[in-house]
């Protein structure tokens, strides 16, 4: 399976292919300085400089089973990663963006990182706990660890929490009665609002840095979970809701748009598509 790393211009819909490889790549982040992307593949993490395209491995110490839930602090100095090497289940760690020994943040597993608050103080993620039964809910925790806070309740499954740039909302995809839609909620768990209501299976909403739009991944109706290697659509909607715009149809899914991937200027975002 070929991995194709690309960006799309949200005004024109123009796709720019940056890199093609037979290696499996996933989940691009855009660095705040606009100079590079961060991607994962084969349990490792890589920096991809845009001015000199190449995969440069980032030293993640003992963490050699990284999944595709990773991202950068707002100031671009730190990485949050999700890895199961030490615990056997996904756990959240932070480390310098240049590499180093990961520092464990979540004491409980499984935990999958998805968002960093604009002030750099808090991480948003999903986790399954004894008190949540067999469901994943949205949690937050301080960037240095400590007690976690449960934000969502009463969903069959939640994923992909990401902050708005004003820090007032967390967007996420939530499943109820077999319908997977996009939602937003206040940081204290109040004022829950459903933002999509259609037949698609909607995942991984990411607000743009300028606060105007949300990019997300839409699976075909009837899809269970967020599988790889499916026909999907990259969609764009107003941060206030409304009718979404289809930017591009492609072959992808898991690994395409899991984490925040907007360019700092909010004009483009990065993604991975796949080609058999």
C-alpha cells in the first residue's frame, strides 16, 4: 500500500502531493512555524521538512510503539505522543520536539492524545476507565500530569477531541445509538451541542487556527469505527455549524486525518491518502 502525503487548499480545493512512499505513514501535524510536518509510521515518529522533503526520525527513547495520536504544543517546543511500549496499552507522554526521553502524563490506560489547549496548559484525550464501562469518553489533564477530568458522559464512544483556538470549546466525534456525529462541549462538560446531523459517519473534527472552520473526515453511512482503506471524504464546515463542503473524496480513513493538521495560516491542512 502506497502512502501519499498531501495538502489541500481550502479555498480552491487544490491538492498538492508532497511525498509518496511504500512505507505506511499516518496522521500529519503541521508545526506552528509552518516549516515541517510530523508523521508516524511503523511505531516511530518522523519530521518532514517542507523545504527538503525527507523523513527524519525523531528520537523517542524507549517509546517504539507509537500510534497515530500525536501532536505539538502551541509554542512548538513539545510533542505529545501515545505509546504502548511501557504499559501494553496506549499511554500519553510528552517530550521535546527535538527528541528525548518521554515523560509519562496519564497514569491510567488506555489513553489516546488528540488536542493541546491554546494556552499550552492542558491536554485533551480519550480514555476508557472502569467508571466509563466499555466506552471511551473525553478527558483532560494538565500538561504535567496530575488528576484527570472526565468531560463527556453518556456516549457509546467518543474520539478526536480538539480545542478551538479561543480555548472555549472542545470539538469531538461522539456516537449514540449507532449514529456518529460531531459535537462541541465546554471545558467543564456543560453546554453540549450537536454540530452535524446526517447519514455519514463523521470523525476527527479539527478547528482551524483562525477559528473560522472545522475540517473533518466523513465515512460512508453504515461504517463501524474508523477503519483504514475505505472511501472517505475530507469535509469543511463553519465553526458555527451548517451545511458542510466536500473538499475531496479519497481512499483513506484511519491515518488520514486523526490529529490537528492545519497550516498556521489556516489556508491548508495536511493529510495522508493511500493507494493499493
